[in-house]
C-alpha cells in the first residue's frame, strides 16, 4: 500500500494534500484493483491523518472526510 501512496502524493506536506488528490489516488487504485482494495487504501490514509492530528502534527480537516467508499461485493 505505501509503495503506491508515495509516488501518488510525492513529497507533498500533509497540509497541502487535498480531497481531490485523495480522490484521484482512490480512483487509480479502484481502476487497477477493486473497490475493496481502494477502500482499504482510503482507510489507511484516513487513519494516518487522524493519528497525525491526534499527535498534534497536523492541523486542519482530514482530506479523506468527503471521499465516499466504493461498494464492495
């Protein structure tokens, strides 16, 4: 998962990552794999932002908040 995430978001700082960036990444994963896999990636990214916020390393809204998960079989 992290091997896919790094090239997609590059060296962007957490505060500059937008919901559009996350949505584009989600769509790329869903097209390549499945909705289930893309949903797992989204959950990981959401957890990373939530943990960074809890630790005080990120201030702002989680960009994953408005990304809808795809339907799983």
